[in-house]
């Protein structure tokens, strides 16, 4: 059997020249399937018939016939000037398929990511409009004009030495870590970092991992289950994870957000941190410290990283996602010496290393002090938005109890006992407000009702409007 895959102008067509199906029918079927599956989107331009025919090694008439049939069926439209596009509206069969795909995507997206909300308190977003473009561009220019040629070749899995050194200087100075460049591994954000760590922990014999309860449901929890680890939730109180429950968990590793627990905002006390370290040393376990939101503190002194207390038992995880922009895909791990080689090897196997120019740019950005300046500029911005949220809650919803307000880019507000969390979230959506409840992020599935207010990308007037919408929704829920 002989096939021809012709990706002319990014349009993939597979032809089986030994089949009894005419070539123009095979072209029709491939394009039709691409449209139904969503690979060819509404309005996308197709290659000219002559170009596609040359790429496939067929006569132009074969492609013309295929295009004409799909135009007749409503999948394509022919525009003046001789070019062809995917139609804006699909025939019934394709519409059903597209709707199904859209429904699946909607189910995969959190409710508060919908674009049609008047106000969206969705969490986990940073104000990317404030990205320091001019300073970043200066660093890019420096990198492109001064970097030795050998830095653009393949490097080892830990990342470029310049960034590892600059990160150690920054983290040791600002976060109180005890890091050396040789123990730093650069990764593509926290999601890849925790994935690499879980792979290595399983290879080292880990069988059970403990996670804070509640905690994020889209990274460590999913990856641990996929790797075959037993996942156990450790309850979180006002001051972070409950260490006595950790002792009973018999876990080989624990993932913590000790500086600003996600989502409740609790800060793990010094005594609790010391007890977690004692637990890790006694069991030979690993503590994965996700230093979530640590850079944004408003009403209290910074809390040092746990990694500085026990570098041989704590993996420190940090990213530029909340401080600069998630689209940079820049993260870093400070790894205990006994795990560095395995984590670096896992990184190489994953993608051969993060982009070198981005790493070198961030290294220069750090070394120039631009990162510090950007954080100093953004803290008062986020603090004003946090204050606007707290003022609005006091005015419109005084019976909600805010928590975790001293840091970060979100606030949790606990609901009074007479309000059902799911009912409030649903009613809020009807009023044009996007907001998440705490319940979906619980592992054990029990606990008080609460709402997560992400405020980082909202102006103060939008915040006030959003809380007013929530108040109207709660009145609706309470109405007999």
C-alpha cells in the first residue's frame, strides 16, 4: 500500500492510491473529517487548488472537484479572488459534532472562565497588562547581542547556568532558601515541575503522596493518580495543614503551599513547619514546597521558605506565572542533592530543556534588579484591589467571613451555615457573576461552604459591581 501525506500549507490530506475510492473522494473525506473534528476552524483559508494539487501529486482537477463537492455540502465557501474557506456555519451533521466538542470543552472549563459574565472572580490569574515590556525587551537585546554561541546548543537538563545562578541569588536573599546553582532545575512552570517530581518519586519507590485538603485539582492530584500513587488528603485549618493528620497518613511525600495555602490562605506556623521537617526526616520523606503567592504580601512580614530549614528533604517550587505572566512558562525547582540528577534526566526526556533565550532573558532581568522593581510596583496595585474587595464585602455581605487576606491574589470568604455553596454559585451565574466555590477542591468532600474571589485582573469598580451582584444572588437563594 502506498500513501501520500501532503501537508501543503498545513492542510493534512492522506491518500491511499491503492484503494478503490477515487482520489477526489478521499480528499473530500479528509477535509470533511478535519472540519468536523475542529482541526479546521470556521473561516480558516484552504490552500489554492493548484498548490494543494502539487503538494499531493495529483491533477488540479481532482482538487477542484473535491472543493466543489464540499462547497455544495456547505462545509466550504468559495470567495471572490479564487480562495476557499471553511464555512462560518456547518451542515447539521457537522454542527452536532462541533456542539459535542464544545460541550466537552465547557465541562472541562471551570464555570468562572465563561466569557459572558459581567464580572468574573475567577482565580489564578495575574494582570498580564502590567507585564514590564520595556525592561524585558532590554534584557532580550542584551541576550541576543552578548550571549556566547555555545549557549544556544543543547544544555544539560538543569537549565542555563546564568539563570540558575541568578535565581539562587534572588531566592536566598528574598525567600531565605539554601540553594546552590547545581541543585536548581529550570522547568516550564509548576505543572511540569510537579510532573517531573512525581515521576522521580515513583522511581525512588514512593507509593503514597499527601496533599492539602482542599487543594488544586488540576496538577499534583491528577498527576499522582495517573502515576499510580495513593493520594491522601490532609485537612487544612486556619493556619495551614494539620500536622497531626500528616503523621497518620504514612505518606512518602507531601505537597504544601505553606506561605499562602491555596485556596484558604492559611500560613503554616513556625512550629508546624518544624514539625513537618521532623516528620520528613523521620520517614525519609520529601516535602514539595509550592511557594504559591509568596511574593505578594500586604499586611505582614514575608514568611521564609521551608527549603531553607531542610535542603535535603524539601523541594522548592517557584514560577513566574503570578509575578510576570503565565505565558512565559518559566518555573524552577530547588532539588535535594540526591534527586537532582534524576529530575534533570526527566526534564531532558520530557522536552530536551526549556527555551534558552527565555532563560537567559529572565537571568538578565533578575540580575538587573528589574524583577524586584516590578514586584514593588505591583504590590500596591493588587493591595488596592484586595482592599476594594474587602470594603465591598463589608458593605454588601457582612455575614461572609473573609480569610487569607494578608497575601496573594485571591480571598476566600466562608459562607454562613444557612447558605448552600453550590446554590450560591449557580445563582451568581444567573446574575452574571463568575465565582468558584471551595467544595470542588476538597479531597474528602466535606467542610464549610466558601467562595474564592480572584481579584488580580479586576478594577475597583468591577470588584464593587461583582460583590453587589453576589449580594443579589444570595438574596435570591435566601428568598423563601
